C-alpha cells in the first residue's frame, strides 16, 4: 500500500474501534446522540494514528496502542465540542457540519463533552485494573496531565486571556505548546511507553514537540488562506477575533518557513523512530494538508 492507502486503513480501524467503544449502556438517548454526533463527524484521527504508529514502530502491542489512542481521540473530541461553544470560540461549523451546540443546545453539548472526557478515563482505568501493567499506569498519567490544567486546559485559558491583546512569540509558543502540543506530545509518548522503549523517549518527545508546533502554524496559515469548503469551517476568524497567531506576528511567508523548519526537524527525528517511513510521510502530510 502507498502512504495514502495506509493512512486511510489506519483511520478506518480507529473509526471502527471508536464506534465499538461508544456503545455504552444506560446513557440517555439525547446525550448519546450528542456524543456520537461529534465523534462520528470525521477528522484525520492524527492523535491515535501517532500513538499506533510509534508503538508499532517500536515493537509495542497494537491493541494496547489502539485503545489508548482512541481514548486520546475521545478527549480531543470533547475539547472540540467545548472549544466551539459561544463562551469559547463561538463557532457554528466544525468539519463541514453544524457544531454540537447548534444541534443539541449548549447544555447538552457541555454534558456530551464532559461525558466523552469521563468515558475516556473510565475505559482506560477499567483496562488498567484488569491488567496492572506498569506502562498502562504511566500512559494514564501522561494523558491525564496533558489534558489537564498544566496541559491542554491551561493552554486554552491562556488563549482566552490573550484575546484582543498582542502577545509576543515566546508567549504564543508557550500557549500552543500546551493548548495544541500537549495532547500531540502525549499521543506520541504513550506509544513509546506502551512499547516500553524508554531509550527512545527523548527522541519521541522532541519529535512530538516539533510536529505539534508545525501543526498549529499550519492551522494558523489555513485560517488565513485556506479553502472554507475543504476546511469545513469558517476562515479568517483569527483576524476577526483579533487573535495573535503565527501569521499575525510573523507574516504569512515567515509562518510558512517556520512550519517547514519544524517539519524538517521532526522528519529527521521520525527517521530514527520508524524505519518503515510511514511516520516521515505522515509528518510531510501534516505540513501540506488542506484541512
């Protein structure tokens, strides 16, 4: 299979597992419909793909990597539901569909996000309690910290408090290291931990930090010059909301150069992690994506 076929295959098996996991008994119908609405909306499934790819490359158990990666995707989906709310980014569309609160109302959307976050840990804790492997406990700790107040949520708070004021480049890096980068970093390191390849932790961490920043810079670029139909959401929102981005601080051309620099660094590290070349191809794909 070529890269595109391999990527689609990984996305499909991840989607299949997510749909298996979300079959939860005794959940109110409206809540379940809201949870599934956002989970089934699509997306590139980059975070679980990173977990799965790195675990596979380092000789880890693919079933474990799949489950931990899917739990990360549940957490990511919850964060998108909450990000879209009027009190946060106030978006009407996500992945070409109405955002969750536009369909189910704000209250149910908040609760659906809460339920996805909680279920991710319910599921992982049950898995860990059935088999008390040290890597499971370490992976759980990594995910909980990355998604919490010193990770993704902390970054979101910085983003909110930075609204309508100019921040410097170091502050922007720090915000996105937490808001976007923390969960991408966790996705990669969890793959390494589950494979028990602690000799590769530093390389994997450096790879994830570079790909996380590159991912955010490309997001900023796409908000400026992307195609609304391909993105599945409005463009120009950062400028409209007077938000500091890599484009507003550096200009479009320098932002493109910076994304390429971080990607090239990530690629050099990817080659030390995955001998199959898939991680390298994935890293290139993320630089050149259109959504």
